[in-house]
C-alpha cells in the first residue's frame, strides 16, 4: 500500500506536515495560519510544524495570536465564512476544550444552519497523546469527542506520508476538519514523495497484512501494533494492522473484509477505553461481519484515568506493546489459527 | 518617587434627539427628509411585525422568540448606517435589523416557527444566521473583519449583542483580538438592562459597557439607544473608522427591553411596573415621530397610512408563511457536509425506506 511509486526520500512527520502547509500556502493564497507561537518564536510551534513559514509568507498569513483558543478558532471560522481557508493550531489538543463551543456548536453546525449556502473550509490542527510525561492536562487523546459531533471530519495520521497527504486533503476540503497529530510521531521518519499528492478521506490503510488477527490501530498505536506484530510473528501469529486514518468518515468496509478473513478483532488507541472510538470500531464490525467472528472482540486502550505526570505511571495508563501481544494471544486461544473457515 | 497618574480616560455619551422631539443641531447627522421617513417607516414596520408575531406565538403558530419592541431606535439606527457590502452578524433579537438587510418577514416567521430553512439567509446578503448562544458570534465577526482586511476590502462588520454577552469569555476574546489584529468591526451592544431576569448591575460592577473597550485598547462610546439619530451618528462614525483605519469600536446603546426577555418568561416577576412605565415614556418611535411632526414630515393621516401599510405587509407575509409546506425528512442529511459522506448516505437511505413503508 505504502512505498509503491514513492521516490526515495525520507522526512519526519513534522517535516511532512510543514511541507503540506507550505505547498498549500503556495498553491492557494487564501490558506492562512493562526495559532499560538507559530511564527516569530522561530521554532515553528512547539514541534516545529510551522517552521520557516512566517519568513516565506509573512505575518499576515502566519498569524501569532493572543492566548485565546476560543478567540482564534471563532475568528478562524469567521474568516472561513468570508472566503479564507484558515488552518488553526492548538498547541495541545487539551486546550481545544477552551474552544469547544466554537468547534462543536459553531463550526460543525453553521453550514447546516445556513442551508448549505456557505463553505466552512477550516482546519483545526492539534497535537495530542501521551508518552512524553506532559501530565494530565497536556496528554489527552480527544478524537472520540470530535468524532461524536455531526459536521466535523476527524483525521489521525500515523506516518509522514499520511500526514502530508491527509493535511493537503483537509486544507482543500470545504468542511471543518479536526486534524489530530500525535506528539510522539513528530520525530518519526518515513518516505514522502516530492510530488503533489493527496489521500482521500474514508480510506483505511492496511499497514501490514496477516491472516489471524485484525488489529485496528489509531495514530501512535499503529507503531505499537507493528512492534507487537513482530513479536507475534515469532510465535506464528499474524496480525493484520489497519489504520483507519480518518474516523469521520470511517472506512468500515476495509475492517469488515479483514475480519471475514481473520475472524478476530483487536482495537487499540491511547484514549481511555470507556466510550472511546474502539467501541465504534467494534460495533461497526459486529454489524457488518457478526457471523465471521471466532472470538469476542477485544480493546487495548488507555485506562479510564487521567494521564499521570510520572513517566512510570504514564506507561501504566496507556496501552503498551506487551498488552497488544497478550490480547492477540488471547484471541487465538481456543480456536485453531486459520479459524473455522480454513 | 511620587505616585503619579499614568493614564486617564473618559467615556462619552452621545444624545441628539430630545424626548420632546427637538434635536441638538450641531450633533444632528446629515439625513434627508426622505431618509428620516424611511427610518420611521422601518421602525414602525418592525414594531407592527413584532406585535403580530407575539399574537401568533400566543396562538401557538410560532415558537419562542425574542421581541424587539422598544429597541427599534438602537437596532434600526445602527443598520441604517450599513452598506450592502458590509457584513451583519446578529444575535437573536434582531428581527428589525434583519428585515432592513433584506431578509423577508416570511423567512423570519418560518425560522421562528421552528423551520430552519427560514434561517438560511442568502449568501449575497452578507448576514450570518441568527445566533442564539450568547456572545459566541462576536468572534465570527472578528474573523470576517480580518478576512476582509486581508482581501483589501473597505467594508466593515457590524455585530449585535446584549449586555449579558459582555460577561462571556468570547466577548473578551473577541474585543481583545479585534484590538490586536486591528480589524474593521463595530461591536454594538444593546444594553437593554436585563439578561433574562438578571439586571445590568448584577452583570458587571462597571457602570457602563462602553468603558470595557478601554481594557482592550479600542474606542468605546455610549449612546442613548432610544435616540435613533444618536445611534445612527455613532454607528456611522464607527463604521467609517473601521473602513478607513480598520479600527474596531464598542458602542453601547443604552436602552430598555420593555417586553419580556422572550415569549417564555414573565418580566413582572423580576422588575417593577413603575420602572417599565418610565421607559415607555422614552419610546424611540414616538420620540422620532415628535421630531417629524415638528418638521412637517408627519401628520396624523400619514402616521395612520404608514401603520396601515406596515400591517398590510405583515399580513401578506403571514399568509405566505402559512402556505409553506413542511420540510422533507431527507433535509436533515443535506447540509451536514459539503458532500454527503457514505455513512450519511446509508443513514438517509434507511430513514427514507422506513418513511416509505409508513406511507
């Protein structure tokens, strides 16, 4: 799936996002950036995603804002209604709660309320996730909140390739898009083509093929699942890893097809298990492929606790590679590998 | 080292039209006889429409809505200063302002009857939808102003809200950002003294709304909100400042909500009849009529004619509104996204199939 027709060039996730922003700003003068410390601070935001853009596009298009999350989100929405294509950045997704009304009550609904005679080309970028010891108010994963709100699209790239292609799609989309990056992914490298490309929303990626257990993994957990797959492979258990890439719209067909092959489903994300997106993945799969299940589906998600500041405790609160390995083994216990249909 | 005053500011109040119908000639804005007639006619239309809507609501033909009666001077005086290429970002008590912008009475009736198709204002009117959450739309006004500035347009944004909204965080963020970004926005507060049951003195310890502008480094002024000339003058000046220097302004129109908050409460429970009676004497329409009579623009016959004409327009709109067929169920899926996603298409197909079976 990935790697084909890709020219040999490796970028970090942050560089890939940076390139997507730069290219879209070059392509379309209506694309503008708003956020805290995205410009003159020099680093290009806390994770360097907007680096160099102020120098290239100027302070009118790369706008450092006051510490005013509802303010710049609402202003971004207003600017979108008046014809610009703003990309607003939350330094941490946790801060997006300060703008919750503007995102969920305003941006998500205004097209519907205006009977469609308006476009809302607003991208809301945020980094989220645990694993850096950033503590309970800087480490959450809020994708389920946004996926629950009608009118928002929700994107969670796990690789540099996807990050660039999906961000370009988000910027060209005429709807509000919540674009959730993971703080542990910014430094990860991967192939990214030089030429312009986009990735359509609603198409999952089969990251690794396997016959025994379907593992739907969100964002950073894709990488944990890959580690688990290597461990499991030594024991003859094959994990098929699916990255939905976008939660809204969600590609349930790819997951259902995989379960028809494997008969087992494991879902993993860092967000707390209770009412997390994994529940949606499981329910869709049950609706679509109930007869194919050989074992009850399992979730390997965050504990239902705030993310601790202590690194030791943090590691205990979020799903680790061993947890995935253990869960996959449990799924294959009792039913011979290859399932009832082989 | 002595303690010395660092900055001092003052807040001005603008009044032009006295209660006896005379004006301060120096402050009187330049308005032709014809323009003054149009102001009056629109204020009367707004009042008559409001009264008819109230009856329709009591008959169960409309849902809850917020009346504008008593605030026509503030509202119409402000929008009268707008150009068609300016933007209007309303709150929820702006029926008079919306009518002036070209939204029809039929549409507004449709909206307040609980049919959102009535709130789908044509894009060309540069008017955002009715915003019922308090204060949230002020930020959209800032964003629109910013986009217009970026586009090099010389138009401006006028946004309405009440004094209750000044207690929200969004008010603060909007004024702050407008000041920092220097955007062409006029924040127009209709201080009608009550946010549902909470009086102005319980909303803020500040004696005026206008002075809140100072904290954000923008210009603020209070006007007599029942004085249509003062409102027009202050708004026109603010819009000019917005267009030429891209400077935001906060205008406080000091007025009074003579009716209940909406059709869902009873204001007699939280304020005295005497208070209301005192404000009724300051009625903005009557005050303007005083002036017009003295100028020879209005007599009894003309007054009756204008009222009858307004009633005729309202009756026509009510008739048109009542003949609108109800929306089709598939409407709910239509505008969630610019293009329907597959899950939405599936939900729609399932819903339509169920409706089909029921028929």
